[in-house]
């Protein structure tokens, strides 16, 4: 697995668009840090998150080609030592120093920091584990799902945690007591992603599978009333509320029937009507995120690029290309996260690295 829009953010887009050159020299100036899990091959970075104070970065890793959650059973085509690559690492966000490893030996499918401290939540199998990211100590375990949890999100006030599971439900939890408060149903094919609205009053879930139609559903997080359903003809990835709660951003993936590129969509959050749709640069979009001021919508793509767009128009304003995998030797971007200050973006790559990019809204000298 957000920001508030203001006039300064919109004005700053004009400056950022001036520096949207995609040549290697421009991108190399913007690359600040590269966090490397290890020197071995076949280790994938899958998720990344910033702490609320911007001082820590957490990232998830697993071996390439993993097909099991059992750390004692390696994939048939991989040696057993690949199991040690399943972990969550915590880094100093400014120096890139590795601080600790958490949940070693298990696949963590989603992570999120709490907004008022440095606690970190991770989806591990059908359980959510909450750790103190400064010590690695596990504080809570949230149990109740009957199948794998694919995604999680934390309410803006930090009191609630929502989980999306392949058992077809979204659960809303009390993050302090670990009690399940609400179970939201309506995705019979499983829920892949979940997000809170900025005020915490609504929850959006997206689901489906590659052989069926996907859909977006929005619930009242307290009454459990389903307030909106937006059907799609293809699998839908993560859906996010805009910082002002007026829009929903999502990406269309699994468009294999027609072999079309992935797409970014922004919808009206009240009616579900399409605001704009933009075709991605590659066959797959893997992640999206809003900037903290809400002016930018970023996407991590299968061709190894991160695309920054104007969140109101969808116009491309910046393209970040990893210098190590530019051109044909690309590595997919699996996860992205803006820093709380909005001047940096962290991207998790399929080569096991996390790269920190400078996206400060200013003219390059």
C-alpha cells in the first residue's frame, strides 16, 4: 500500500514541467540514493513505504519466482537459501543505512507506517503483524481472515486498519486492541487492494481476477453500507482517493485479452464517472501514489519507469528512468511512495533495489 491539495502545489507543477527532460543526465541528477538488499541475483523489492516523519523507509523483499508462503518449502526451481531473501528491511531515509531486518523468512505482501509514530504494519499470510520499526519488536497480530491478505491501509488518524483478502472480504480493525470492528463483503472473487478516504469515513476496495471482470466498491467504514460500485471490463489494480476525497485514481491491469498497454484512470469518487484515462508506457502499471500536496499522480510501470502526471489532467510532467536499467534492460517498478515532504519519491524495483529520487519542484540549474 494521503496528501492535501493546495494552490502552491498546482503552481509548482509549472516549474516541474519545465524540467521534465527524460535524458540520462537529467535522471542521474535526480537519483539521490540506491538501497541494495544484497548482492545476490533473483531478489525482488516489492513494496516501499515512508514513515510519517520521513526519517525511515521500509521495503519488502522476496525471491524471484516465489509461489508459496511456507518459508520451509522453496520453489521447485530455486535452492532453499532463497528463503532468506524474504524479509522487510528498515532504512535511514537520508543516509541509506540499513537499520534492521524484520519478518525474515516470510513473504510480506503489503506494508504501511502509522501516521503518528514509527509502528509498521505488514500483511503476512492471513495475518497482519504490527512492529515497532525502531526495535523490530512485534506489538500486535490481527487475525481473522481465512485466506491471504493482499493489501492493507491505515486510517489518517491511525486508529483503524483495513485489510483486503482473497477470502472476499475487507476487514476494519481497531489498531490498538487488534479487534475486528467491521467486515465488508461484496467481492466474491477476492479483494486485492484497499484504501481509506482522507477523512477515514469511506473504504475503497478493488478486486477481480485475470479471467473475469474487475470492479471498484466503496463502503461507509462504520455502517458497512456499500455506497458505490464501479464495474470494469478488466482487472483493476490499486484504487486511491485523491487528497481532497473528490476523485479516485486507479490503474487497469491484466488487459491480456486484447494485448493492450496498461492504463491510468481517475474517476469521480461520488458518481464513479470517468474524469480522464491515460495509456501507460508499458503493458503493465504496478503501483500508483498521490504526492503529499495532491498535485501529482505517480505510477510505477513494467518498463522500469516512474511517470509523474498532473493529477487533474493526466498530462505527463516527468519521467524517471533508472540509469542502471535504461533502454531495453529494464526492471519493473513494483512499488512507489512519496516522502511526507513531497520532494522525494522512493521506488522498489524487481532487481532488489530501492531508488530514492529527487522530485523537488524547482528549476534545475
